[in-house]
């Protein structure tokens, strides 16, 4: 979760390079499918930042999986 938080913090500071690196590492270390419901709820509060940073990654699949998780916990 720390890497996800770092990605959000870097995005809020508009440090896009570090935000992208942190989010990429977060996806590799803790894939969206392995996040708990509570972790998803926490991250969902920062969905705007995560969406912007996720678009900068070479592969959109993990970001789409993350947002899919957000939708399933909202249902």
C-alpha cells in the first residue's frame, strides 16, 4: 500500500515521473486483484490521481483492473 500512497503523493505534487514509477512498482508488488476491500476504499478516494498516473504507464491493464475493483466495491 505504501507504493500506492507514494504514487498519489507524487501526483498531488505533480511529480509525474516518480508517481508513475511508484504506481508501476505498486502494481508489481501488490496487484489490484490482491488489494483488500478496505485498501480499495482508501485508494478510491484518490481515483483522480491514480487515473492520471495510470495513463502514463505503458500498460493500462493494471489501472483498468484497479478501477474495476473500485466499481465492484461500490455495487
